[in-house]
């Protein structure tokens, strides 16, 4: 097991009807910026619950943050924070709203010349952000309990992540009933995202990390069991609750203690979103089986453990067992309605060339210990063409 430091200060408030607690969690004298997206919260009653809970508070609303939040939109909110003395931001939405809010909260305090440096140049010594918290409406990213964010810049077809060590939400309210208004596509995007987060921290090096491995396997098995139930109309409260907690536990630091992490699938996936407009979950369903396949030698031990413990594959021949596990993973993604090939989206070799060129220019070798070189990236993408 690797050495590690673990700290996660986000307070979780979980369960049906818990949005009403907001007034106990935010001081009355705060000037709040409430951030949200394109309006789903107005259709499913979440907006009303938040407004009722915060009656009498001084709230400025900032709506219209898009899926894959855009730098230019977020900079407008940064301006509001600076000119209107905002001292608390409440994000109400999915990963895009929460990531966007993390960026706004950090950029509003950033003293560098260009806030884009937070992303592209991975500026060091990021400031303590404006305090922020979340009301989650989409289980997927775990942004509600981590300090990372991913921001897009459509004018340059770019998408980059950042981490602010001081940038965890103060609290997050997780009411599983929000799942009921999610379109099927967003539920399956969420399932793939959580599955991929878990694999990124699990399918790496064998380091005898028994606790983290079994937590990760528990998350994967929960997703495989709950997915068909979640995709039927009106899933039960228990299914929604299990889905929501699986999402948070997938990327809040618990399963990454002492393990090597991969993240190649995500890095390649971000390029597919930036260049071709695919949803985050859609990119992962294509790329992950490719990574498993091309990196099978380096990941042999964990792939075999995954085959045996998650898919219960007993075939004695190890290579055949791994083949079967990769196939079942792809079939699982397809069973929940995801495409798993680039060509199904009309994406061809020109995009592969662009991604490989970008990784080469940036000097990026991704994956655990940099094992996914630009050349491996090409092989991965060609495998899933
Ligand atoms: O904008 P509105 O109208 O709210 O609609 C949203 C949006 O269109 C809708 N939605 C959200 N909750 C809903 C709902 N519709 C009906 N009922 C509800 N309860 O869903 C659409 C997608 O929302 P979005 O927030 O974009 O989805 P998600 O949570 O999947 O977030 C994706 C973003 O998070 C980043 C991704 O790269 C992507 O930009 N990620 C963030 C991570 C992190 N911070 O740790 C890690 C992830 O790997 C990921 O990269
Ligand atoms: Zn993800």
C-alpha cells in the first residue's frame, strides 16, 4: 500500500426531504449566489424547495450554466461575485453546476492575470475560495464531495481539470428523490461515470490494498445490480439512494487511499467531449474497454481479480478470463443504452490523430506511472473505432 494523507471536510446530509435544512447550514447574514443550469430544477420542484428553505436570505441567482460548464459563462459569475460582495455560493444541480461553482469560487479570489491559468497552466497556490455548498440533483461525478472540477472552453475546443486543495464544498445535500426526474440518458451517463471512476482507482497496480479493493468491488457490484432497476420507470427510493451514495463514494477519496490511480480513460474522454461534443459518460463507455484491452499486460493482476470477483468468471485460463471480463464490461455499458464505438458517433481517424497530436504537444503520458503514452493512446482509440 502506498503512503497517503486522507482528509475530506465535506459534510453530507443525505435523505428524502433534507433540502429544508438549508437555513440551519448557511448563516442568515451571508450574501448568497445561487448557481444552476438550464432549468431542470424549476421543473422538478428543487428550486421551490431551496427558495422556501432560504426565505428571507439575500440571494442573487445565476442560471444558465451549461453541461460541460463553459469558461466564458463562468467568468460572468466571477464578475458578479467581485462586484456584489458575494460571500457564499450555493450550487444546485449536477456535476457541471458544482464544477462551475468551484471554478467561480476560486477564480473570484485568484490574483493571477488570467483565470484560465487555473486550468491550462495548473496554477499553483490557488487561493482559499469563496465558501460554497451544493444541493445535488444528479448522481455521477462525486463533485459534491471532492475538490476537483472540469471546465470547457468551447472557443478553443478544450476541456481541462483543476484541483483546489481548499476547494471542497462546505456541505452537500443529497436527496435521492431528485433521480426521479432524470432522463434515462442522464441516469446511464451517471452509472458509466461512477463505474469508470471506480475502475480508474481499482484497475491499476496490485498493491495488496484489500480494503480499497473490496470497497471498489462493492461499488461496481452495486451498479451492476441497480442499473436495470434505475432504468425502469419510477425506480424505488432504495435504488435511487444506493445509486446516489455509490456516486459520492466513487470519487471522494475513500477508494483511492494507498492505491495507484489511472485516469487515462478520463483524459482521453475529455478530448472527445471537447472535440466532438459527446457527453462525459458517453466518452467513458467507449474508451474504458479500449484501455482495458490495450493495457492488459500492465494491468494483468487487477484485471484478473476484476474478472474473478466482480464478474464471477471461473474460466481457468487467465487471458480468456480477462477477455471475458472486458467483453462483459462493454456489454454492461451497451445494456444500459450506451454506444461503445467511435464510429457509432461518426468519429474517425482524423479525431484520433488530433488527440494523439495534442497529447504529444503537451508532453502527456497518462495512466498510472505514465504508462499510457501518446502511442498507446492511439492504439486505445483505434481499438474502439
Ligand atoms: O441544466 P439543467 O437544466 O439542470 O439540466 C441538466 C443537464 O442538462 C440535467 N439534470 C441535472 N439534474 C437533473 C437534470 N434533469 C432532470 N432532473 C434532474 N434531477 O442533466 C444534464 C447534465 O447535467 P451535468 O451536471 O452536466 O451532468 P453530470 O453530473 O454528469 O456532470 C458532468 C460534468 O462533470 C464533469 C464532467 O467532465 C462534466 O463536465 N466531471 C466532474 C468530476 C469532478 N468534479 O470530480 C469528475 C468527473 O469525472 C467528471 O469529469
Ligand atoms: Zn467521470
